[in-house]
C-alpha cells in the first residue's frame, strides 16, 4: 500500500468511518501471518492489522471465507494473500510460512488463532475429542511457530498465541480445551524465556467470552459440532474489539493480555480464592446447561 493511497483512505470499521491517523500506519511494511483467519478473532485481527497498514497472510481451511476476506482487504487498499492451511498438518504449516515468505519476503508477526472448543464432561467424552483439541489448539500453534521462528527472530518480531481465560483457570465441560490452552500458555511462556535476549516478543492473549463461531462448532461428547451456542453471543465482547486490543498490545510489545472484566475477575478469584471460584464456575456452567435444555425443549 503506498503512502499516497493510505493517506487518501478512510476505513469503515464497526459500522463507523474511521480516519487514518497514526494508528492507521502502525504496521506499515510489516507482514502479519494469521491462522484461523476465516472467522471470529482471527478474521477480525486480519482486518485490524490490514487497516493499520500491515500486509497480511490469511490461513484457515475454508477457501471461500479466506477469498472473501482477501477481497475485502484489497477493497480498502490493503494487501493480502490466502493460504489454505490445516494447522493439524505439519506440512501445511511449513507451506504457510514458505508462501508468506515467497509473497512478502519476511514475517514480522505470527498470530495463532486457529482453534476449536468442546462441551461435554470427561466421563461422557470419546477420547478422540481430546486428541482433536490438542492437535488443533496446541500442536497447530507449535508447528506454525516452529517454521516461522527463524524469520520472526530475523525481524525481532512477535509471536502471538490466542489462548483463553481457560489457559489460566478451569471451566467444567471443557477438559480437553482447558488442557490445550494451559499447554499453549506453558509452551509460549517458555519460548519467551528461550528468546529473551534475541529481541523476540512472545504475547499470550487470554480473551474472555467473545462473540464468534466457536461455540456453535464446539465438539460434543462424540466429536460432533454442537450446532448452536448455549450462551447469549450478543452480550459478549465482539471479535472486532478483541482484535483492536490485540493490535494495540502487539504495537506496544506487551507480554500478555487478559480480556473482558469478567475474564479478569475469574483469573483474580481463581488465584486468590480457588475453592470459592470452583463453586462459582460450576454454578455458572449449570445455568448454561439449563438454558440449553430449555431451548431444546422449545425446539
Ligand atoms: N470466542 C471466544 O469466546 C474465545 C474465548 C477465548 C479464546 N478463544 C480462542 O480464540 C481463537 C479463535 O476462536 P474464535 O472465537 O475466533 O472461533 P471461530 O470463529 O470458530 O474461529 C476459529 C478459526 O479457527 C480455524 N480453524 C479451526 N480448526 C482449524 C484447523 N485444523 N486448521 C486451520 N484453521 C482451523 C477456523 O477456520 P476453518 O474452519 O476455515 O479452518 C476459524 O477460522 C481460538 O483459539 C479460541 O480458542 C475464543
């Protein structure tokens, strides 16, 4: 994107016109690779980084969603390419990094947002569900970082893992999900130490409940998508808002980000009053189950 075309542009964000300011050029000349870019937080992050001047590499499995987003970014004067990627496959993650380098010659930021969730107690769960969660959320992150790391180090760039409040606290009905997010946190926090003197920033993002496709796609006890969100998506933080916080924290080279007032409260309570917090979390999820049982009865 040229300086001239950038200065002429006004961007449409969250339904409002937004004049390009310093924020609009923060990531100029930077290349940002984003997994999970076809939906939710990953998609919104791609738009946010592009809006702030970055060239973006979009990765996910759904080609049509990526191409739609690519076009949307081009229409606002940005640069984007799509790489169809299944993060569970090592060879796909290697190809993603190679195609990003071929197109743009460098990688400054890697956002690992590809992820899936689940909803079933461990007692009822097919073991395969846990494997699927770990393969996508944890190993998908590990594979992409492995191939991107030398290039990120060269740029003194940033690795971002989209973890969750459940990377810091438990949640009933999500054993595999919580385990995958704790694994991500441990991996990323250790990666930070190994590269502490090499100029690499490692940022772990812990979003609270965020409106997206994640709950509709969450796997049930048999590994099938549950279909509908059991929570009120309207009352959650939007993916666009989360993406704005992520871009700002990336620019400031922050080490972690905990989002939503409720999310911050859960982390604090779990650290200071774990016994009481266990009860609160169990009660919260029992309300969610009741809501879904009522909805099923109506349907
Ligand atoms: N929404 C929340 O409340 C919330 C809260 C905390 C943390 N998070 C985390 O935020 C991240 C993004 O979730 P979201 O809420 O934005 O959910 P989402 O709307 O369902 O998006 C998930 C993204 O991951 C991609 N994905 C899933 N499996 C993949 C695979 N094997 N290979 C490549 N891409 C894959 C999906 O794309 P394709 O299906 O096209 O491949 C999609 O783009 C996840 O890691 C999630 O755990 C979400």
